[in-house]
C-alpha cells in the first residue's frame, strides 16, 4: 500500500529473486518481467486509490451539513466526478487484473512470463500516461459531468475539462485491452504440461472471463467517448438534439460497455475469493465447474442487460421488460458462486488468517450488494430507486464490499509471495474487522436514505433535512473506513522493512505459486513444472486425522513445503 | 434531524404497490443474507482447524443441489419480475381521462403549465384523487422529474416528450427533485408538489395560481392595521393618545421640536418602526416601536392603507377597491392568464432560480413548510 518497489536490500537475501535481480531505476522502468510490471501497477493503482479516497472523504465531509458549507456547488460536482473517474478507470478496472492478474496468472499456470511482455509494459505506460492526463485535467479546472459523461451536458453544456478526461479514458481503455489480450493469450497457449483447463485455479478462470469482457466492451465505450468528443469539438451531430442527434443513444452505447464494466471490476474479485475460500478452508472448492462456468455465464449475460440502467430514460416499455427479465437471469450465476463458497466451508479445515477474514466479509457484503441489485433489476421499484442513494449504496456494496475487499484479501494473501515478508496477522485481522464495520456504517444508511428519496449527486439538501441523520451516520462510517484503509499502509510498509522472511508457502496453500520461493525468481520456475494433481488438492480427511492424533501439521510461518501439496516441480531448488 | 423516518410519505395510488414489492424484496434479501451469513459463520466455527468435527466423506460436487440452488432463486426472481413488470407497465400507461399538465425542464428550474394556462415554477399543484398526466420535455440537458412520495420518476429529455402519470391520494406538500445530474445548480432544481383537494385545486386554477383571490395592498394594510391594534389609538379623529391618520399622506405635520415634516413614505415608515424619532406636536411617547415585529412587506401595506384618503375613518377601503377587484376578476376570466402567469413568476419567491446562498432562508422556510405539510 505504499512505496513497495524498493527491494529490501538491507536484509540478508540468500538468492536472487525478481526484486533484487537488478537495482537500477532503468531495470524497473524497462522491465519485461510480469512481476515487476505488477509491482509498478500496484504502486500506481495505490496512488490513484489514495486520491480517490481523499475525494470520497471530501464528499462525505461536505454532506454532513444539509446546506453545503465547505465547497462551492461547482467544486462539489467536480469532486464527485473525479472520485468516480479515478476510482473506476484508475483503480477498480485495473486493480486486480493488472496487479494480481499480471503477477500470478503466469505463475499459477506454470509459465515464465505473460505471452507478450512488451505489450504488458506498454499497457502500464499507457495507464500512467492516461493517469497523468487525468491528473492534469483535474488540476487544471476539473470535470463536472459525472463519470457517466451524459450528453448533451458533456458535449454541449459543460465548461470543464471534458476533452482531456475523455482522451485519458480512451487511452486508459487501451491499457486494459492490452492486459486482457495478454491474459487470454497466456492462458490459452502457455499452460504448463498437465495444466488442463479444469486444473486451472478459479482465479485464472475469472481473469479469463474478465479479459473477454474487456476486449469486447472497451472498444465500444472508447468509440462512444470519441463521438462525444467529436460533437463537443466539431459540433458533429450525434447525441445532442439541438444538432439533430439522440441523447438516449449515448446511454445505450455507454451502458453497453459500462454494465459489463461492473463485471470487469467484480469478476477478478470473485477469482481471488475462490482462491481464498478454497485455500483457507483447505478443501477443494465446492462445484468447481459451476463456479468456473458461472464466470463465463456472467461475462456473457453481462452484455445483454445494459438497458436496466435506462428504465426511466424514455426507452420503450417493452425494451425495459426484456432487459429486466435478462437481469434477473444474470443474478443466478452470482448466487451460485455465493452458495458454492459457503458450501466449500462445510467439512473444511478452516484456517482463520487475515485473508480469510476478508474472504468471509466478502461473502456477507457481496450477498447484500448482489441482492439489493434485484430491487434495481425490478422495473417497478427501480422507477423510484434509480439515481437515489439506494443506487449509490448498492454499487458501493458491490464495488467496495466486493472488489475492494477482494483486492485487500488478495493483497494480504499474496503479499508474502510478492515481497517475501510476513506482516502482523493480528494487525491485519483487526484491520479487516474495522474495514467491515466502517464499510457497513458508511453505506447501509444510504439504502434507507435512497428509499426515502435522497437523490445522488446533490451538493446540499437543506430543503429535506430528514436525510441529515443518515448522512451523518454515513460520514461517521467513512471515517472508520478511512482508518481501516490507512492501517494496511502502515503494517504492510513495516513488513517490508522489518517483517519476518516468508517461506515459500506460509499459508500451507495449494497452487503452483506456492511451490516457488518467496519472492519468486525472475524466471519463476527453473524448470517448467509438470502438473499431475488436481486443483485445490487438499485432503481434509487426512489433515483432520493428523489433527486428532495431536500432530502439528504446519505452522504458517515455518512451513517450507506444504504437507499435502506435492507438485512434481523442481521449484525452490535454487 | 432527530425525528427521522425510514419511509417516504406514501401519497399516490401506485405507492403502496411499490412499497409492497420493496418490502417483499427486503424480506428476501434479509432471509438470504441471514442464511448465507449464519451458515458461513456456523461452518467457520464448527470446521475451523483443530476442532474434532466430523470431516469424513467431504463433498466436492453435487449437481442436484446446484440445480436446486439455481432453480429456486430463478423462480423467485421471475415472480418478483412479474410483479415489477406489472407495476412498471401501470406506471407507464396513463389513464385516458387524466388531467394533463405540461412540464419543461431547464437548467435549473421546473416550469409547469396547467391546461388553462396557469403557470408555476418549481412547484406543481395537483388535485387529489384524480389521475394527472405530465407531458415533459427539456429545453437543454437531460433532467429527471422525481416525486419520491408518488414513487414515480422519468427522465426529461431534450428533443422528445416523456410522460408520467400519478393519482395522488393525500393532500400535503411533497418533495420534487431533479434526479439526473444536470450541471452546477443541480441540487437547486427541485421544489414542492402541492396536492390539494379537487375544489381547492379548481379554486387555485381559477385564481390564476393563488389559493385566494388577490387582495389589494391597501386591503391587506387595513387588515393588519386592525389586527395589530393600530386602530385602538389612531381613530377617525384625533384622540388624546394619538392623532388620526386620515388623510395623513403628504400632509404637513408639525413636530414637537417645532420642525415641519412632510408625511411621505419615508416619514410614515419611520413613524411605524421608530415612532419616538419624530413625535407629532402635542403627543407623548406612547406608541411602541414596531421595528422588530413588522416585515418590510407589512410596512408597505400599512403605508398603502394610510395613503387612502378615507383611511382609518372607520369606512373600509374595501368598498373603494372592490370595483378594481371586480375588474381584475373579469380580466382573469378573459385574458388575465398571461398576467397571472407573470404574477406567479414574480411573486413566488421560490420561482426565480436565484443563487443558492441568497435563497437559503427562503428554501429553509419552504422546507419547514414542507415538513409541516408532511406531518
């Protein structure tokens, strides 16, 4: 969560790994190593996350008062727009695929790198370039269109930096397309011998599904935003009725991408969630095939439900009916995942380390986030709830309760592998609880407020003081959540400097990434492994019997080799 | 702030149906969340590492269970979909006999035009117990016309008409919001929906957008003059306590310090607000100061009353103005609509989209009224 790119060279390091292989700045900035690029991404998405969180803090601070006392309306509008743009385009979309996908997809399938290392580096440069453009836009006046860029406001009326932000989003789109191409090609072509499709960890399945969505969806939004730009710059008549265009057309094109984009943000978190549940319950995931295919089902169905954002937009009644029906169907694969994660715990051998805390809170939060989606899929209730704080609460339950919790869970799970250091498990557990409580206190009151009719994107509400109590509760929760998000920055940074060295497999987890040293060597595997065992091949029965016999299986910090994982690899030989 | 509620007022025929679906969904959400969370926590406790729970014959796949867990939510979902679709179709299909009102959205105000031409801004007067259909269009960007108490909302799009309809079931004042971000003053683009009984609404329409026939300033002044008790001392003739005010306007008054004062508006205003500044010859400091009790508007109406030559003589000004009033009423039925529209625009303080800081107190007053109305 901070300057993580510094190799810990003050510690005695026995062998060469990807962190200490080379030390120059150049070796980082021109690296082709997927792990180093992942670390570069981790640093950059963290910076943007801090910016986005700061903006969120400003919003919550401002809304404690019903009359908008701190910011001007124009500033407030720019702040919530910036919060949306930064969090969506520069944190949620790239966070998991570009950090953990980049780092672990090659390793979990037994490859030495992604298929196209230079494309991978180019993706990071595009990301950084688009990020700089966005920051320039925010610093040189900001943008006030909301992240949805609805014309004709964005194309004809807004006097802010719309052009620059759209260019940034456009370029940022290519960055995610590059990562997606890499992940698809790598999973298709570079699996180790014996790593069949159904031996892939579920994280690989969900990254694959995500990448398909990115490749199919992103070009549509890129072109759409370009059209907005054309209308803005050259008065090309596309969306604005003044010029002869159709403003609702934009909403169709925009949501054709932006609804699947929700799955771009949440599917990778599903993948991490499956990893955490299986590895900490020490049991093969329940219904592996169902979970794997539900990712693909979500990716596919996700493309045919965009109209549920437009029930009150003046689209036809029949159109709405079809979209509502399809939306109910897309809820099913998500429900399957929840059921399967819960069922995996049954007869497991559950280890309650910090990542598992995040995994459990993910189950709770995502259940609420997913089920409240049904209120909005329901055409009857959506008429009242759409664009209120109910929507805000719903998607934060999915995006923060789901995607961010998944990101934090993944970060805690793979941190020892990525940086070879252990952090304080107790501190991390307490943090997970603080994040869970703070999150619920922040967003639960927003459901009630939304049901009562509080519109989103309102700078003040002096005319409706009945909402204030909920805003105050929400802001209180946000402070707690803020504390919960600062703490990992502290103990994770501390672990980099003073943390105990991590073994190859500190959790006793199963998977190729745990068979190689922590941190991994540059080439990942000295010899490409041959995979003979099934995915999540734990034996809870044997472990249980050993347990009953009073034998210590393995202590998290000591185990060099997992007991039940015997991949026939030469890993760790170095 | 502390008398918080969890539900918006329910004031249209479709609101109860909406709330029923909402509550069923809430029940389902709570039920499933509870099942998932309780099961997860139970498993975590029972099967955490080191417990002696039975772990023999673990299950990894169970297609039958998966099918059940797929089919049951699907069926429940389809049932909810059916009721939602039914409500949605009802919300989007206005009855044929609906009263039609036109709405124009523009940055950042709502402009409403009733069928007889009466116009209003940022308020919407509607009759209770009668379907009302709004035909809406935007003049600039996309807005959304949202009335939480009616559970209804529709985008107001430039270049095309959209419609909503509702049938209000309870009189009172309700929130009206623009619910689609439309620019800098988006939060200001709201107001009040006023639900009146059918008779009240007809009266309101016929009075050109006023609840009662307009009252002349002099009439209002007379009413106030008697209400706050000016008439106790200022009678038709001079009394030992106070001079008569009949014909006082622009007359020369002799002050106790010997100067002569022209009784113009400024003098009259000062004498109402701070009477001791200039005392009429022969009188003492009997009159209380009204500085902190009267608004400028009230002072103006008192002055208007005092300007009437017959004022305070006991004969009411109303006889004098009734002719004008009758005239005004006549114009009203003919072509006074436009006049009234201007009046509605200019007299309604919430009507003009002022800068927020300026209109804050007005808004706060409106809010207070609104909450009172909702109780």
